[in-house]
């Protein structure tokens, strides 16, 4: 997928992101919980989109820098965050312009699953993190594709495309499925250690009408959506 693919539906995505189950009431609250106390931390929001997570981190006292491959998304982020937050249009799959050990935390929220090859972004995240720094990331849960596409090979790293509706704008998004062991192998090859793996539940204050029926009734307590990691740079 082109880095600027989101330009075609940036406004619709931003509107949906503000209130959707998967973003506003599931992934973003879970990521903030994993981040914990960030006051005074230098945080890089890698693939920041229109900036809602960067804004939440800044409100918690972090000094946030962000980048995204979509110029339209970065423009929306500038409108949300103002001139005080450094924002850039950059390619996640290319070397980053930041100096070594520039950040205490790197957050990659729902971005790595757009890439077939994780070696460059993980190497760059390792480089720009200070020793002892953390990489927090979320991706599509690998078993989701296995359940939805039972005829496909779970162990293959392969692309798949889903259609979404973002505030009335249809968009086709292509992701790369990779099995869990391929993720952990990539982290180890880049020098990271896994501190935590999280399979979050929706936030407690999620409006009931947004929940799938089996969660509304209490038959289930969670669903398979995203898989989250906290890694550290030794």
C-alpha cells in the first residue's frame, strides 16, 4: 500500500477514529494503559495518523514527536496538535531522520501490519530509542485472519485486503498477515526483548450499542481484534 493511500479517505477515517469501537474504545485506551506514566518522556508516535493518540500522550505530560506517510493525515494532526508538536511526513519503511537515542518510548499503533518487511522499521526504532527505552506496538491479531480465512496458511506471511467504511467513505486496506512466531523472531533479530503481550478487552465505558451482540449479553468478555506488545531496548 502506498504511504499516502490514506489521503483518499483521511477526513472520513479521522471522523470514524474519534468514536469507533476499534479505535476510540478498544485500541487507543489499551495502548494508553500499556504506556502508563509518560510524564517527561520523549515519545515518538510512529504512524501517528491524524494525531488522537499523540494528543492523549501530550496531555499526560509526554514530549511527543510524530510522523505519518500520509500528508493529509499529517495536516489533520497539525490542526489537532498545533505548532508545538513536531510532525513530519515520512515513510515507515525508510530510515528515519532522528538522531540515535532520541526517544524514551516509540509507539507504533496499528501500522506495522501494513508492511511485508519489518526489518528496517524495527532497526530504526531500536536506533532512535535510548537504552532502556520501550517500543509499544499493536497489530491485527494473527488468529483473526486464520479464523476469517480458514483456507489460508496461518504460517505464511501474506497480504490480505479488507473493505472498510469510514464515515460513509469506502476504502480497501491491504495488510500483511504474519504468524506470532514471525513477529517474535523479528523483534529478537532487531535486538528487542518482549516485556509484555496484551490481548485487550474493550474499555469499560464503551457504549453498549457499539459492542458485538455476544459481548453485550455477557456471553463473551472479549473478542479477537488486536495484539499488543511492550518491548524494551536493552
